C-alpha cells in the first residue's frame, strides 16, 4: 500500500485527519485521526535486508469511548484486507481516548 492509498483509506472514515499531528492551534474537536509510519519491520539474513514492511499507526482520538467509530475503522481495515492489532489508552493531560491500530503494510 502506498502512502497515497493509505491517505485515501483513512479519508474513508470521514473523520478529520492529519499525518503525525495537526499544526498548533489547528486541531479539530474530537473525534479525529492522526496517522504515521513509526517504524519498518524488516526480514533479512546474512546482513542483507530482503523485505521491508512499513508499519502504519492509525490513532483515533475521541473524548469518550465510541464503539461505533472503532467498528467503522475496523470495517475499513478489513475491507482493505489489512491485519491489525488494537490498543487503547486514556490520555489524562489531553482528556482524550486514543485507540491505536497498528497495521503492517
């Protein structure tokens, strides 16, 4: 999946989104999505990388637990035949929930 395809897929959620973060003072009210590629998983042997898999993080921010938004994101990931793992955390300083989807591309 290319970056352009990832952007188009995230746009399918209908939520405001940005790569990595919104500019200072331009963050929309929740819910919104930030996404980034924090690392690349590699496969190799004999000091040679044979395959690289970028890891996409899709961070969904809400001010309350919202199973409907989560289900919509998961439906989109499934429709694109992407395997994901999911975790959730409350960010006290921001008063927001972050649901993180990690996807190997």
